[in-house]
């Protein structure tokens, strides 16, 4: 599933986020090593590096951004180092 995060097709990456969200809810400590990957994906989205097909009223991939923020909230909960 980690390879799916780096897939060239943004739809594959977005689907992988659903898997990671479910797993991170159960065991966030097992996935702390992926924080940088999630942040990089979020930065790419914010920088409009996804195709315009993923924009919604000129907002880049809002549903993917929301999913990433939810994942990061679980990973950073009660962990100041990860939150930074």
C-alpha cells in the first residue's frame, strides 16, 4: 500500500488514503514513519500539481486534502514532535 501513495495516478493515491486512514485510526504509532509522505502529498496538492480534474471550484482536491488532514490529526495526536 505504501507504493500506492507514490502512484502516478492521483486516483490510486486517493484510494490508498482510505486504507491508511482506517489503519491509522486503529494503530497510529505503526504509521508515524509515513508522516513526511503525507505532508509531501498535501504540499503537492496545495501547489496545484494534480490535474485540474481534481479541483472543485478552483480548490485543489478538497476531499483528498480533508482525508490527509484527518490522517495527520491521528498521527499527531498527543505527539508534539510529529505535529511539528
